[in-house]
C-alpha cells in the first residue's frame, strides 16, 4: 500500500483524471474511513488480482466549498461533501464510488444516483453492535472486563434507540450530552433518560416521538454513541484497566475487530463494493 499527498483537488480534476485513466477511485468521509475501507479492500479483493489500483480518498482533501453545500440544501460536513461530489460525478464516465454514512436516514431518499453507496446501518461503527463482534472486542482487546457481547446488545439497545430517535426527529441536533442522561453515579443502562441529554424543549417533545421499529439492533446505532456509552458505563475497565483512554481508541479497536472477524463482507454495502473493486490489484490511500 502506498500513500499520496498533495494540494487539495477540485472535484472536476478528479473526475477528469478518472475518465482519462480509467482508474478506480473510492471517496469516503474522513481519514478513519479511508484507513478502514482501504484495508478492507486490500484484504478482501486486492490480493492476487490483475488490473488497476483503487485509490481511496477522504473527501476533506477535495475542494468542495461550504457555500456549494448550502446551495443544494446541505449543512457543512464531510457527509454532505460526499453527497455533493457524488452529484457532480453522477453523469460522468468516471469510475468513482462514494460511501456516505446513512446516519438517521436524512437525505437518503433525496440522493439516489449512480456511484453513491450508503452504509447499511447509521455508520461504520454500527456494524460492531453484535454479540459476536463485541465478544471478540471484549476478549482480545479489553481483557474480558465487560459483560458478554449478547448482554451488552440487550442492555444498551434501549439507550441507543432513545438517542437515535431524538436525532431522527431533529436533523441538525447538536450532539447530545450522553453523560447527563444518567443519574449521578449511575452505571445502569436502565436509568438512562434521553430528555436530560438535549435542550429542554426537545427533551419535552421527545416523549411524544414515535420510536422506529427495527429488526437488527445495528439499525439504531448512531455514529459514536456506542463507544461513548461503553466508555461511560465501563470507564474504569476500559480506560484504566484496558488502557483505552479515549473513545476514538475504542472505536479503532472495534474497526480492527470488523476487519479480523470478516463477516462484514456479507453485508450489502461490502458485497457491492467488493464486486465493483474486482480487477483492482492494489489499494492506495490518497492522504491529506
């Protein structure tokens, strides 16, 4: 694997390069996503195949001004930049794929275009919310200091559902203060009160919100919520005993388990991604 760096590219420059060279590009939201998808591609479709490389790019290295996002009704952020770039490339002959976090489903129905792929669940971290994945995380990264994976899924689903619900009903909601949802000194998921984590007006309204129905609990795991909840409830075991002082480090461990355990490859996003990438011999990260 190699890394490339340089000035920020304009989207039309990358589109033109892809058209002329017939090279495959994968555009993702940020450096963490770039790291994960490039390693997944290398480990699953990039070895022993003939063809071009896949260049994996974090969208923040592309020159997509905030005012251009506002013109199409999107707020400023990497997810929005992926959607904007995908819309610019949709009618081109460029072999570019784009991956955006599904989040709570906002914008998904409005942005259906060639090359744009959505995560199957709200975010990449959501794929880790299974008894199997959490069990491996606990055994191999946390020294079996947490309850079993199945118990964690059972106990944390309601907390995650409440947080997902307030976000689903408030598209531009500021990040809830998760710690405030638990009474002082409480480490019980059953004590969680989502109304305490958001503005009082939203908290009051949230009691009337319709909770989404879900078949798979991964469907209601928004972004960083899983790591934040684990850090709050099992902070001593994770931070002091296992040595993961920040939630970002815990999420890195989750993503490592996803790569090791490999069942993620059967999820629709990864089936489609792998099918597209077949024929690419190498995966390259285009760094900032």
